[in-house]
C-alpha cells in the first residue's frame, strides 16, 4: 500500500509552475529609497513595524479560526452567529469589489493581472467584528446570552443568586472591590479596546503595505461598521433570539447525552 501511494505521489516529481496561497501570503517592505529623486536605497530602520502590520493584516483568517474554534469547541451559538455574519459581510464586500472594479494601487510584485480593491475586504471584516463586539457588550447582549442560553446556565444561575440576594455566599476573596472591578474590566473595556485597536491597525496595515488606497480602506471600514450594526440589530430581534435559544438547547441536550454516554463507557471499562 505504501509503495502504491509513493508511486502515485512521488516526492521528486518536478514542478515548473508555482503560485502563492494568497489567503495568507503577505509581503512587507524592508528597503526604501533615500530620497524620491535619488536612485539609492537603504534598509528600513524600523523593521518591527512592517512585520507587526503584516501580522495584523492577517486578522480575517485569524478571526475566522478563532470563531470556528469557539463554535466547535465551546458550542457557542453567539460565536456561530458572529462567524456567519462575518462571512456574509466579506462576501458582500467581494461582490461590491467585483462590481465597482477599482484597481488596487501598484506594488512591486505586480504580475500584470489587474486586481480590484474597492472596498477592502480586510477592513470590512475587521470593522464588522469590532462593531458587533462593542455593541454586544454595551447593549447587554452578553447579559442576555448569560441568562437565556442553556449552555451558559452556570453564569445564569450565578446571576439569579445575586438577584435573589444570595451574593453573600460568594467567597470573600472574590468579592473585594478591586477583584470585581478587574474582572468586570476584563469582560468590558479590555475586549472593546482590543477589538477597536485590531480593526484600526488592520485597516492601516492595508494602506501601509500598499494593498489598498486610503479611500478603499475607508469605504471597507464604513461598510463593515454599517453591516455590523445591522447584524447586531437582527441579533436583538425576537425571531433571531428564538432561533439561537432553540439551537443552543438542541446542542446542549446533544452534548449532555454524549457526555453521559462517555461516562457510562468509562465506568464499564473501570
């Protein structure tokens, strides 16, 4: 069998045409001209900035991986809803891009193929997710998820205890003002700041790396903000919340049945 596989896919098979996987292929500058009228060049003194911006330029694939992980591992329906919206927003941006057909700015690695860049998909994705996260936190979406979704019933039960005046049962070391404020900040201000900073630097990286013009990035950012606001507005609707609650109940029951079956098998093995 191994011999047959080796013959079908020989390791020394010559290939004469190679193409970059553009989803993650990002180049950044390391050399710049001394002067616009001079033909001499020099290495960039700030080498970390191009690398940092090139890394932030990969926000969409990293963001999709994070949302897929949260959806699959934690069975989180809100993450699944945000994932669906981010993919739809990027698809809408791609449709607009092919309709407007505005070329990208010229780069050193142009191969003669005209690519379109209005609006920027990366900016649309980054600002869509940032807008949804900010509004989700400050308009009480996270509290609704904690108190309505069955998969988060541990948080829900804690909220009900606090509402019923049972907060005295919480350990004193976690009830100090500093700890509670820090924990609150970790779930509000810090995620908001991180989402906004990632969106800002991701958008700027597309201009710095010459993948888009300023207008293309601004258009993508505004488009993402609008779609993010609309997507959260749909999230607040009774219909979507009903679907999410029902889907969460189904996933919770299936996961509970799976855990029970795994426990029975483990007990039989012991």
